[in-house]
């Protein structure tokens, strides 16, 4: 990712873009899956840094060390000081991590993307147009979640099945609509369908993505050992300890 994109992403998150600039970026994100993926990675890195260095004293220590080390990779030809905007932190930190130089004594938290492996959808619902189901299926499996969401909402008006609700909630989680997603996961968790344990797992992932690590751990501990991917549950719990 280039520096200009970091700046643009940071300005968007900080609410510094004009209405037109914001609209243009959102349009690009909806049309360019690679750009959308980079934006999600930036948000995740930005959020992780906010959590790691929330205390002012820790942040200042990190800035001093990061400035010294990252100069090697981000040095401008002109000998002038570069202010450490959030995008600069993310860019510098990502390079430091890449080269194995992130040796500061801070707790490492697991990353959402390491556990984000949505299963493929194969719908066979009745009472719904086969063409519409196929659209939802293709967009979900193609990770075009923003496009899939309104299609799921259309389907749910005709068929409020647990299967459709589950994949709809997963789509919401992928685009950061946490409240809606978690409400559906909790509803599925309270039932007895095949999506009960999957809903718990995704609810935990939602907390992980938001940096709510204690909540994530508490939910993971309620997942049955019979859950098909319980090995990932154990691995994530181990990382959170």
C-alpha cells in the first residue's frame, strides 16, 4: 500500500474528508475489492495500535523508538521532521513487523484476519427465487459482502431461515456492522439449530475484531468441544492468555 492511501484512509477515519471526497472513496471501496481489503487491514492495524498504546506514556515511548527505527525505511531525501500521524504509525509498524524488528515489550494480541475464514455458502432454500439465492451465494463467496447484504435482506423478507440469517450476519461482521451482526448471532446462539456454535464463534470473532479481548475470551469458553472447528477455538484461547 502506498503512502497516499494511508493518508487518505486516515483522513476518512478521522472525519477530515469533504462530503465529495468521502463519497468518492466509499464508491472506490465498493467497486475495488483489493482497495477494500487494504482499507480493512489499515483499520485493523490502526485499531491495534490504538489499543496497544492507549496510555500517553506508552505512546510517547513507542514514538521515540519507532521514529528511530522507521527512519531507516521512511527517510525522506530532505532532512526534515515528519509528524507521526496515525497512518505513519501504521505504515512504520507494519514494516518493522515485516522485518522482525518489533521487539518492544508489549502484549501481542491475536489478529482477526488470522481467524477470519468464512465458510462458503450453498443455498437450497425454498420459497425464494433461485436466481436471487444464486446472487447472494455468489457475492458472499466472492467476498463482495456490501453487495450481498441487501440481497440477504430481500431474501429474509420471504424466508427468515436460520441459514440465511447466519450468512447475513457474517456479511455484516465482515463490513464492521457489529451491532446488527451480534444481535443475529445472539439470536442464533439462543436457538438449537446447526448454527448455534457457529454463531458463538462468530460472536467471539466480532469481539476480537473490535479489540474487546476479554469479551472474546469469555464467549470462546462457552463454545462446545463438539464444535467442528474447536481446534481454532483452543488456539485463539491460547493466544488470548
